[in-house]
C-alpha cells in the first residue's frame, strides 16, 4: 500500500505542476498583443510621424538647412537633458496620496522646474551666442526658436501629472510635428517657420495630453511623503544613466542595422527595458564617467571649432547630447540609487 502511494506521489506532483504551469501560456499569449499595441502606439507611430515631418522639412527648406535645424533641435535636447530634473514621474507617484502631500509636492516640483527653466534659458543663450560668434547665425536663431518648446515640458508637464501621459504626449507631439511640417511644405515657408514648428511640437504633446489622455489610475507604489530635492536628484541621475545607455545602444544598432537601428533601439527600450538593463550592468565609476563625458564633449567642441559645415555641426550636436547625459549623471552622482528600475519614462 505504501509502495502504491509512493508511486502515485510523483504522478500527482507532475499533474499539479502542469496545472500550475497551464495558466502561464495563455497569459503569455495575451501579453504579446499588449506589447505589440504598446510598441505601435508608444514607439512606431510617433517615429513614423517624426520621420515624415523631417522628410517634409527637408523638401521644404533644403537638405543643408534641414541638417542645421536637426542639429539645433539636438542641441536643445542636450541642454534639457543636462539642466533639468526629473520631477513629473515623482509627482505622479503622489496622485493618490493625501491632498496636502500632493499639493506640497507640486509646489516643490514647480520650484525645481522653474529653476531648471531659468538654467535652460541661460544655457540656450550661451549656445546661441557661441554660434553667432562662429558666424553660424542660422543655427543660433534655430536653437533659440526651438527652445521655445521647453516650457511645455518644464513646468508644463506638471499640470498633467494626474493623466496617463506616456502614449498621448508622444502621439500628440509627432502629430503636431507632421502637421506643422506639412504646412511649411505646402505654403513654402522659410526655415524660421520650420524651427517654430519644432517648438510647437512639445506644445502639441501637452495639448493632446490635456484633451485626450485618460486620468491615471495611480501608481502601484504610492509615495506618502512630500517630494524632496534628494529624491528628484536621485531620479535624475538614474534617468541620465538610462538615457546614456539608450543613446549608446541606438548608435550601436544604427551601425549594425542601418536605418532600422532606431526602430530596434525603440523596441528594446519599450518591450524589454533594455536601456535600464544595460545601465545596471555597467559598473559605476566616477573617473570612467568623467573620462567618457569629457572626451565626448571635447570631440564635439573640436568639430565645432574646425568646421561650420552642416554635417560637422550635426556630429557635434549628437556628441553633445551624449555628453549631456553623462554630465547629468555626474552632476547628481552623490544622490545615485543602487539600482535603476525599468519603469518607463517619457521620451
């Protein structure tokens, strides 16, 4: 009798194991369409809108001015990466907290964002002055005009912290860019109008979020304390390292896959949190980060010093954007967290 029970026990254990594993397969099958939908809405459609916008800009103002405008846009993004702090996601974690905690956190976030906006204004002014002194007046004006979109993010995004911004902001920004570029092309407007369209891109994202984004259900982790500067600094350092990993991953994919590298990097970021995984694998070394950031910034400065050609300016802008992510990580290095989470952030 005991032998019979001993022979039946492995059978029961195998059956129970199969029953436990059975629900996993449908769950995985259900998750695949969700991931595909997420990629389509969060990555592929915005990418298609932005790509079509840049194509129309190139047709409207010519290749050389389009490259200069892309460089100016990249310089503005670099300034934003270096000089702003990540507070919107932290404020969103307090949406379901006590009202007094949320309001105090919003005031703290607003102070941080207004300070960051002032720093960005000074940084953009310095960039524009440098370009003007280097007889690159077009790039200087483009940079100043494109920078008019920064207030839509800082502090504009704080006022939609209670909404699900992740998808609608991207779709709205890409749609605004495509509509604006189409208008520039159809009406034959100059490059100044194209630069203004890029500034309106961010405002289009904000407007779409206000009008169409649903209210967020709230985070799984509710922060019960008022937002503090140390928390914002730590989150900014983590996002800077993620952003740096993404830029390096995107560059590598572009070399290997050519024009499909951008899509591959976006897929890896949204589907698997690849940027966070890479950032967690890289050893944290301040001397190494200083060396990498300083070398990248020096290469960008060298390109700007030796040439005023559009290709050289674009190369310098790309290097500056990478250096800005490294610089932001160094700026808030002492507030770093041990591990970077894979929570999705706005692009």
